[in-house]
């Protein structure tokens, strides 16, 4: 009898436990010399960020911070410096006050190590789990040119393997790319966000960081209020497809979920850049997201042309991030389905 029960559980996974009123929000930040203005913005606005999220969405927020730089001899200070979750805004601000932008060495940084420490944080089982990952340089092993560790992380941490583990844990990554420096590597960072059901957010100025963090958290919390409806359908599909879904099945389920949520009048918040939704991940990034390790990524990855520096001439307007409440869109349903598949297929 016991073996029969175990087999039934494999075929019919339980719904992932979840509470959209509980938020674990982690920041992972490149803390090398080019990132000073972003660190300052996070430090100066962390209380505003939390107050706005709590006022609009939830009352139970914990914060964590992972700082990363690089491996010796490229940087002699630290590789990573993690700070586990706290409910104290003052504690988080203290961490940021002690966070400074120094060093860095070669172009790539310890991105893989930052992801690994993110995974090891004490995430609560039922929480909405969001990571805001702020970077302006690639991981080791992505593009061999100018890389002191062309074979990847010296600690043998594979960022694609870790990202899959984060997706299984239910962590959604908002990859905040500091442009134009990150532009050649955008597909990789978009793939990481896409794999977890998150989004790549282009940032062309540190002053926008507060808007991005608040808007991204508000969008994810509003989507998670409908996650039980999504997971009921995803679990049924996993049951019928042996525990996983191919691209066609995932697309079909997403469209079905979208239609059902619209019929229920699902209105959700959406992060907008200059009054338009963020761009969906391009096919090149989606293909990278299917790679199981960095060696596969390296064989497919093609650096994009560097974007020009932002210049605001006469008649131009600066970027503005905002959140709008409106009927749920198909792209959001797709992200919810992807997250639900990862959370439930391993059960």
C-alpha cells in the first residue's frame, strides 16, 4: 500500500504551498567599482521601497542582500558577502551602508557565486520569492575574450545549474541590467530571468532603480494572487505528461490559463517602461535558457553589439518606470505557467 501511495504522488504532485501576502525579497548586487551609484540608490531608498510594497501589497516582508565581486587575483577583497533574510529595514540599510564599490579586475565578475549564495538563503516555503539581481558585467565562462577564467567560475559553480535550482525553489529573478555596459551580454541575463519566470529590466540610470524594484515586486505579488488557479491546471497537465511539459504543451496551457483568468476578471499590475510593457524574451535568449550548463551556453552565445551611451538631447525624455493595473496579458500567464511547472514538476 505504501509503495502505491508513493507512486501516486509521483503521478499527481501536490500544489506548491504558497501565500501571496508573504514576501521574501533578496537583492544580489555586483559591488565592483562601476556600481557605486546603484549601491547608493538602493541604500538611500530601501525604506521607501519597503513602505510602498507594504502599503500596496503585503505586510510581511523580509529582505536579504548578496554582494559579489570576483575571485583572486582579480579581486583581493571578497568573492561574495551574503546577508541572510531579516525583517528589519534598518538592518538592511546598515548592510548597504557598509557596501562599497571597489575593484573588479577583468571584465567578467563572480555572477555564478552570487546566484549560488542566493540559492542558499533561508527562503520561506510559502513566501512569494523575488530576487532583484543588479549587474553590469558577465559571468566567467560566457565569452572567452578578456576572461581570466575562460572555463568558468573557479569554484566550479555553474550558473545555469544554479538557476534551475532557484526555479525549482520558486525564486523569480528580475535581472536588472545596467546599460550600456551589459548590453553585449543581455541574452544571457535575459535567459536567467526567463528560466525563473522573471523579466530582464534594462536600466539606463541608477536613479531608476527604486521604480524598478517597487514595480517588479508589485507585479509579482499581484500575479501570485492568482497562482492557485494556474497551478491547478499545471499540475493536471504534469500528471498527464509524465511530470514535465514540452514547449508546445506549455504554450497550450498558457493560453488556456490566460483565457480562464480573463473570464474571472483577473486584473493585475504590470511593470511598464515609458508606458509600454517590457519586451518579451527574444528567441535567442529563450534558446539559451534551455541549456543545462555553461558549456552549452558558450557554444550558442553570440555577444550583441554594444548599445550607445544614453544621451538626452533636446526634445528627448528620460526613461520612466511605472506600474499599471489592467487585465492580465498572455505574456504574464506564460511566466506564471513556467514558474508553476518548475515548482511542481520535481515533486
